[in-house]
C-alpha cells in the first residue's frame, strides 16, 4: 500500500459497530433485491428475445432492448456497492433512509426524544368486548 493510501485510510473515521451492522443489513437487502431482479429478468429476456425474433418490429418497439433499459435502471436503483451518484433517480438507499427515519421517529422518539405511540394492537378491542 502506498503512503497516499495509508493517509486516506487514516483520515477516515473508524465505523461504529452499529454502522457496520447497518451496512451489512443494507448490503444483504440489496443482494436479495438484485437476486430477485436476476431471477425475474432471466425468463423475461428469453421470452422477449424470442418474440423479437418471431415478430419483426422497428427498433423502437422491440422488447429485448426495452428490457435491457429497464434492467439498467434497476441496477442504478439497487446501487449494490453504494457508489455516490449525482442523480435524482430513486434508489434503494433512499428507501432505507426513509424506513430508518420512520422507525427512528416512531419507536425511538425522533428528534425530541419523545417516543411515538406504540403500534396498534388489534387484540385489545376483542379483550375489552368492543
């Protein structure tokens, strides 16, 4: 490792255990989504390619290129390795941030430290005879 790489590594803060657990969880979630995408795109690509071979169409109406474009969009949205992007496209990272914020506000009290309401328990009404 060069001196430059050592310097960069020294400047970066050491992640906390919580940050490591979060990073592993987010990565596993993204891997799951990516695998589901691959399982879905595999048979769809075969079908789209077959349809494009059987039914001649202008390039703008071909199914396989359209499927490839959607696949590229999905790859960018999943952002498996968390590369910083200057884009306004929706990403799984944004979804995770929204979920975290919701959970933090609802169960940990959010910014003011006051816990939110407990989740509704549908069985309470039954016990009280309502």
